[in-house]
């Protein structure tokens, strides 16, 4: 019996590997992790291909109920957790792997493309990226400055920075769950996906606070949307230009280039 951690790739149901499909078809329970990334298609298209039911796994489920929903059941039957992109493209799944192994569960990982390698299409050398960072939605009292710090350090070494942009999927509250259990209708807040424009606005906001001159209107930035989909967009320009550009529907991410080799410069033209 096995816990399969299966990468789904970046676009639609057909991006699963043959190995992944075989594994999923052998599973009794299948969960789709839906909070660190999204596919361009809904879970019904996956169910049609797999000929199996797929359940949506919330962040709470994967992080707090992993033991009872994933790890222990995988001692008795085959269980799959499907992850959009690659299994290790988000930091959360390493913890699950470690816990499952500690519990003596047989784990099989089936890799796929991730934003972390697909970003190579932009033309900047993958080997010349420094630390990856995440820009999160700030609120009135909270403006995390980590992305600014990461960009500053990477730039000082001439390295590029990939900025992943926040996804906020509202988890049902305790009250919601009680109301649901009573059969009452509960409307969840729609998910929020940070755009390239919002990400840049956050970086500018941190710059205003820090005043280290790391983020400027005339610096070059690259906005990327829906990589892996037929209508993907890559647009390079000054921060001021890109701030105004409409990248369309999610997902988006952002690159702050470091020192460019002339081949990288040509690729961006
Ligand atoms: C935690 S990361 C990636 C997780 C996924 N498991 C992977 O390996 O690609 C999620 C973030 O990456 C970026 N991202 C993921 N897929 C993308 C895509 N197809 N195009 C542009 N950005 C993407 C977005 O900023 C998104 O919020």
C-alpha cells in the first residue's frame, strides 16, 4: 500500500505523466491539493480522465489532518495527493513526505513540471537565479519585507529573483462548518490571486519604507502569466511600464533580473 504524491504539471488534466496516471488509477482515495497552485481546468476533467472521484484537499486538511486523512489510510490502501505543478514546487509537501516516512508508510513521488523550471522559457539562465521569494497580500498592520531583502541579496550577487505571488483561498471557519453540518448554505469568499501589478505595488510600498533604492520605476522587471497554457504571457519592461500592463487571468509571477548576459538580453527582446 502506498501514499502517492503526484505532480500534475502546469496546464490541464493531460499534463499528468503516464506513471502518474497509472498510480492514480490504482488508488482508492484521491485528493487534489488546491491552495498552492491551480490548474486551468476543474476537478471534473481530472475525474473524467482518471475514472475516479477526486476530493479537494484544503490547506488545513493537508497540514493539520494529514495523519488521519493521508498517512494512516495509506497503510491500508493506495492514497494519492495530487499537486499542481511539481510535488516539491511548494515548501509544504516536504513535511508530509517526512511524516509519512516516519510513520513507516511507503511513499512514491511522481515528478512533473513546476513553475520553478518552466520559468526557463523567459530566457534567463536557470542556474543564475538566487533564492526564490513569495510576495504576500499585505494588510493595514502587516507588510512583510522578506521579498525586498531577498531581491537585495540576489542583486548584490548579480542573481535573478523569481517572485511567486500570493494565493489566498479562504478556509471555512468553525462557524461555517457547523452551519454546513446543519445543512445551511455557506458562501465561501472567492479565492484571490495576486497579479504582477499588485506584486510590483507591494515591492514599491516596501521601498517607500526602506529607501534602499532597490526598487525603482526605471528598473527592468519581467511579468509572467499562465505559463504552460496556450495563452501564456511574458512581458519585460521598466517597472513603470509593467505596472500598467494587463496580464489577464491567473496565475502570475514576477522576475527581477540580476546581471544579464548578452544572450539573456537578446532573449528578452
Ligand atoms: C507555490 S508556487 C508553485 C507550486 C507548484 N507546485 C509548482 O511546482 O509549480 C505557486 C506560485 O507560483 C506561481 N505560478 C505557479 N504556476 C504558474 C504559472 N503556470 N504561471 C505563472 N506563475 C505560476 C504563482 O505565483 C503561484 O502563486
